[in-house]
C-alpha cells in the first residue's frame, strides 16, 4: 500500500545555522575553491529600530560567569553551560522590556572536576535540591550611555539555593540587526553585577572564599519567525 510522505519537521534557527556552517566548511575543503568573502556586519545602537515582540536566548552565543575571591590570590571563576532566557520587548525602549532567565545549577563548570563536585554539593549550591538559578527583572533605570551605547541598571529577583533576593545589574545594549545568517531580528547585551552569597544562605568556606560574587553576562537574543518551535538552550 502506498503511504503519503511524512510531514517535514519544523526547521529551527539553530538547525539553519548549523547547516550554513557545515556548507561553509565543506566549501573550504573543495579543491581549487575560490577565496571566501569575509562576513561583515554592523548593528544599530538605536532602540527604536528594534521590532517589538518575544525574543529567546541564542543557544550558541551567550555566557554567564560567576567569580569570587580565593584567599586574596585570585578570582575563583565559575561558568554555567546550560541556561535559557526570554526577553519581551513590547515597545521601542529598554524601560519597557522584561527578561526572565533560568540557569541549570548542575551545569556549573570550574574546569576542575573536584571543585565542581564541591561547589555543586550539599555544602554549597546543593543542586540535587535546588536545580535552578532564576532571575526575573522588575525595573530598568536608564543611566549615561557607555561608549555611545544605551545603558542602565536592571533590577530583578535572583533566586539561588531556594532564596530570592533583589540584585541589580549594569546593562549595556550592544545593538540590533537582522542576523546575517538566519536573517532573524537579533539583539546583543552585556551585563555585570555583584551580590553577597551570604544573603542566599551560602556561607561555607568563608573567608577563604570571598562573600561577594561578581557576575559577567554576554547574551544574544533572537526573534523566531512566526510559528517556529521554541529551541532549548544548551
């Protein structure tokens, strides 16, 4: 019996980008291939150019890093490898935007397996009980531009180890433009901040490990085409 062909699965932005990169790599391997044109790109720092809508964190272009003092010798650096975030941009200004982010606490990576187990264990983050670190913005206060880019203080509720406290981040809007690969509207941000881990009940190893945690974030948000499925961020 003849069966009708199955419907094709929706193509995500990440799949498009992977296909494009694979094709580019294959082209470079072909004998006698012509020199490839260097990809050039520029973004607009003007907020009014950003299309209103719902944006999600680009799975391939983000970083979240925490660091703390270690015996006054160095900063003990921790990054997270899995996170997701949503940005609602209902109007053409940063003041009206709202962002929510979720970090997989178990994805913490210090580059030292022993330290990973210690920080994720029951004496510190206890990721078996508190699997997520969450942030939800509550207000944005504009400040002076930074290098000609819009900037301000983003305050929100940070939840770590089951405790929620307000935290303020210094945010810079790096700009907007359609992504040169996917053609989808894309925004870029940088953020820095600091919080006391003691306020979240995380006092283990003090003062060998400092109380103040510095935060550094880089994030690109992209707007999916209508009807596209949401993509998980790894």
